C-alpha cells in the first residue's frame, strides 16, 4: 500500500465518519460548531450540506484510492478540501 493510498483512505474515512454523524445526529453535531437549526427545514439543510456533501466527498476519495490513475487528483482534492 502506497502513501497516497493510505492518505486517500484516511481522508475518505474521516469524511465518511463525519458525514454519517451529521446525518444521524444533526442537532448535536451542529451544536459542536455553533450552528442552530430553528426548524425542521434547518435540520434538513444541516443533514444535506454537512452529511450528504461529506459522504459524497468520501465516495469520491474512495474511488480515487481504488484507481491508481486518480491518485494525484484525489490527493489534490483532499488537500484543497481541507
């Protein structure tokens, strides 16, 4: 396993973890970064933006980790996303 693969899998795992947490516990996770959902619509927005987007990023980085031709793109994306 190369260093690029390790970095990509670590990044993908981190994004996946936070994505799942924001989907499952949106109010609690939002409170940790001082966001407040004042309605059901706000809670849905938190789930979509912070949960769904992070899961999408995790899927992309996982795909890059599985495809050697995409290592560079995945590493640059991971760097820019951080």
